[in-house]
């Protein structure tokens, strides 16, 4: 069994993923742990992902998911292909720059056996701290679409709710339990998977991370934000590229995001509360 299986889901973002893999390869040089990298390809190799990996990174496992199965299911296919003590979902637009990042993530999990999942600090490309940990605040999640309409820029009551959801009152300078961490970079323990399962595949994309962390908490597995391990994240936010109500008509990702939001609210409608506060 590997120590960690790092999975990238590809959907016509070959260049981003190759850059992310290069950063991981550099990071794990001389690593004490047995690391597997996996690309779960939702593009059916129509961008030449498989050949590029065979040429530059033959040690990376390539899996054709058979079509665009979504972010959560794509990760699950990649995870299941190589059993490991830890499963690390890592977005295609991430770059590891700090030394021995993967080693430190594994060591943190080894030293805290009762923690089920961790998310490292995520930084924007300019070095600023990115919102990557969240609260299960019912009102904030209920009005979450208003953020994509940019109402938080116009209305203080929306801004207060968004700030609470994104934990903007937290300085992000210490490690702590949080309700959920962003799926762009989350490490999950094998024992957790054995107990609670994988991502809920009913979410095609978006909020599958919130749902998985919610399930972990419900089974007694805390989720933590780790402040002193940082990864650069481009944070593409495809669902927000077209602002306002017209996004629902013109932006497929916005429609998917809205569907996931409704699924999440409905699934947890009878059991919505904080865990980390």
C-alpha cells in the first residue's frame, strides 16, 4: 500500500496538470514516503494527456474515466485505482513551492491519528491568503448564490453572511478544526474512507467537498485547516466567470454549481449545525 495517492482530475487542462505534477515531482525528490500520482482523465485523452504523461512522467498512473464523470467521481476513480494510507485530492491549478510539502502533510496526519481530513493553507498566485475553509452556517449557505451575483459588494447583510461562510474573521495563522475544507487540496485518511465512503457522486461538481467533510464530522472524524503548510492555488472559479443572473443561461458551470447547492441544502436540511465551533 502506498503512503499517499495524489489524484488530479483532468478535463482539457493538460498544461495545468503537467505544471502541477512537475511541482510535486520536485517536492518529493528524496521523500521518505511512497507517493503515487494519478491522473483521472475526464476528457478521454482528447487533449493528449496520456501520451504526455508517458513521455515526461511514466511513473504517474493514467486512468481514462470513460467520459466527463464529474469532479467527485473522477477523484474516486483515481483513488480506488491505487490503495493508500492517505488520499490527496489536488486541483489542476495548484503549484507546490514550499519544501517537503507532501512529506509534511503525511507527517501531520501520522501525528494526529484521530483527524480524518486536512486542508493546507491555500495562497493566491500573488501570495495572499485564499479562503479555503468554511462554516456550516445555514443562512450563509442559503444565500450563497447571492455572492455569485456579487450582491456582497452592494449589500452589507449579504457581505456579513459571506464573510461568516468564508471565515474571514479567522486570521488563518493557526491550525484549527473547521467545518469543511476546499476540495482543491484535501487529504483524507484511509480509515475514514472505509467508514464513510468516497465523495457522494450525486454531486457532479461543487460542494462535494462540503458534503464529504459533513459526513466525516457526523461519523466522529474532525476536519482541520493546517496553517503552516501552504500551496499555491490559481482558483479558476469557472462558475463565476459570467456574473449575475445571466450566468444561469450562459455558463454551464454556474448551473452545475446551483444544482449542487440545492442538493446539499436538501440532503442536510434536517441536520444543519456547526461542528468546529
